[in-house]
C-alpha cells in the first residue's frame, strides 16, 4: 500500500469518526443546523479555517503563483482581507438575527417568502458552483499521486462527507473541520520548511524563461496548442503541427499544436513550452506587478479584489458558522482568530508556488499547475523522503476537499431540506432530520456529476467566480439589510435577480470557454467591478420606488440586529 493511500485513508477515517461522535450528541434540529449555538471562538475559528481553505487555497494558489507570479498574490491577500470586511460589517449583527441560514435572515428582515425562496436558490447555486472545483481537485490529486481514474477522487470525497454530514450535521463536522485545518496547515508547513532548506543549497536567481531542471517526460492527453518563446530543440514522440515525429525536433519560436497521446521529453536547461491559455513570461516579468501577461491586468486585479473581498461575506457555508457562536461578541472574536490563522496559512502556498516556478515548470506545458504542491516534494527531494512528504501533502489536500465540501453540503442541504418540509418550526423533528439527510445526498450528487464534465480550469479561478456571484447577490442583501432600514422585498429581489443573472452569465461564459478576446473577455472573466455596483444600485433604486413595502417591523428588527447581546451564563 502506497504512502499516499495510507494518508488519504487516515484523513477519511478521522472525518467519519468525528461524524460518529457527532451522531451521539446530535439530538435536536439546532445540533444539525447550528451545533446548538455553543461553539467556542477557538474551535469555531479552526473549523472556519478548515472549511474556508478549500482546493483553491491548498492547490490553486500555488498553481496560480507558478503561472502568473506577483499578480496572483491578490488571491491569498483578498481571501484573508475579506474577513476584515466580514468582521466590520456583518459578523455580530448576523449572529443576532436569530436565523439558521441566509434565507432565514432574508425572511426575518424583509418578511417575504418570495425573497426567502430566491435566497435559497442562490445558496444552492453558489454552493454547487463552489463544490465542483473541490471535487475536480480531488480527482486531480488521486490521478496525480495514484494514477487513479478521474471519477474516483470526487466520489470518495462525496461518500465520506455524506457519512459525516448525515450522522450529526453541523455538530459533527465542526470538530472534524477544526482537526482538518491543522492537518492542512502541517501538511504545507513541513514541506515548505524542508524544501526551502533544499532550495537554498541548489539554485541561483534566474531572469529568463522557465527551463527544465532535469529530464522529465510530459504526456499530452489531448490535442494542445503551446507556445515557445524561443527556438528550441525538444525530444517529441507523437505529432507536432499535424506531422508525425519521433525524436529530436527543432521548434521555432511561436505556437505549435501537439496531438493527443504525444509525449515531450524535456532535458536539463530546455526552455519549457507553455500551454496557450497561460502566459509565457520571463522571471523578471513574473516578479513585476501587473506583469503576469494576462490581458488588461490592472482591470483584472481591481475586479478580483472587489469580488473576493465582498464575496467572502456572501458565502453561505462561511456565514452559517457565525450562527454557531454563543453570542455576537464571540462572533467577532472568532473572526479575529480566523484572520490570524489564514494569514499564517497563506504564506505556505505562496512559498511552494514560488519554488514550483523553478523546479516543476513542466506543469506549464500541460496547464496542470494546480498539481504544483503535489509534485514538488518528490521532484526536489526524490527517494523515500520525497514520497512521504508528497503523501503528507496529499493528506492535506484531501482534508481541504473534505472540510470544504462538508460545510457546503450542510448549507445546501439545509436549504433543500427546508424546501422539502416547508415550515421547519412546525414540522415533526424526525421529518426535519430525515429531509436534511435526503437533501445532503442531492446536495452532493449534482456537483459530482458536473465535476465529471467540467474541463480542468484553475481551481482558484473557478472558486473566484463563486465569490463574484456571492458578492453580486448576498453582499448587497446583507449590507443593506443590516444597515439600511428602507430596504424592501421588491428591491432585494430585483437586486439579487439582476446581480445573479449578470454574474452567472459571466461565470458560465468563462467555464465553457465562450468568453471573447480583448476587453470583452476581460470584462466577462472578472465581472465583479461592474456586477456588484449594478446590484447595489438596483436594490436601492427599486426599494426607494417601492417605499410602501418597507416591513412594518423593520425598525424593531434593526434595533435587534444592532443591540449587543447579554453574555450567556457560563459562556466563553
């Protein structure tokens, strides 16, 4: 049994055991949905870290840094900075709302079942959009480390999560996610420290295009267009530009088409061809702000900052965590600890992505840059040490998939379960829990099916699209719902509909590869800079035009949201 198999099994067993422990303690509906609102800030912060640090954080950030360099640093910066906005704007008031889910908050604030249903639909859409790259990342991990078939990784994640979630709901996964955060942190910390020690004895600073550090055979699974920045002689077996080749071939600078099943053997100091969708920058440009090689980098960076920072407060699986705290003060403490944990964690994929640019540049040839942290240990160390370090990284990656998918499954199943039973407060307890468990199956099955059909884009890029949809829909709803007493149900519905339609259209264009070149492609690829303001504007203007629909209890609810809660006896 390989080291990677052992570590994956250990992480899976830990998750299932935590679910079994949760089953023994999950006796009420509150246990399943919000862990009886009794989670302390330290446990909750670690659980949020476990849930929030997804495939995009564990694998995607390092892959983006390998490909895009300095400009990709906005991803970890904004993933962390989003919590500062969450802390300042919504954390404590949201906890005081008394809601279980975002649709609950929408109905409490606006007294509208229509807005509640719309919010519920968005929770499901965002949850599924976020889950697809997690399951695709699981497939990438097992296929990279174990040469397993593409369908296995996502299926294994779904089965383990289903057991844990249906056993004890939120109570069971809170403990599991807290443990999974530390697994992820250690799984990157140890390799980062070891590989930095190896790097400082092996290499110098380069300024040109990435070159191979040794002999490596790169298989091309499907027909691929690549670019070479300079003329280079490479060993190729298969087809190049439609003609069969088998041996050394001189490739001129420019674009070339490699046929499916072709293998490219790179030798030491060979310039690495780059797949057409990635930039072929030098190390100097790679280290320069706005030097990533993407079209209109300033616009793309500003839009990414807006979408990720504001999208954090609209992620359903993150927001539901603040309902599990004892009171609003603990919600703020939880957010502060989360910021500290995230700041420490994101240093690690940044280091590994930087090392990957030098030691695994061949990933630029296939575009599989998300495999950077998976392949780096064996490439730099080799031998048993490299194998076991790679297995440790694999364990961390699987912990990332399991923890994030667990939180998303609870959020999506909570909304779907309410749709099955209607008024949750009046439905029998046994029916409510049964509907939650059935909904968890549906919540996992659909994104798993989608993950099998989705072309492998950058994991962090796909997750950023989910952030943009959340920023364009739930962010305006929460900010205006908490801080503006004139928001109406008509305004909220119109804003979410417009923001959701625009952002989802842009996301689908990006996912299907239908986005055009030039400015139109940049605008669709990073739409937050225009979809978020439009959503806010529509929500405000329609609310002003429908002022007679302001809920009669709006002032009373606003006072409730902003009045500090009395400390809970025996609370922390």
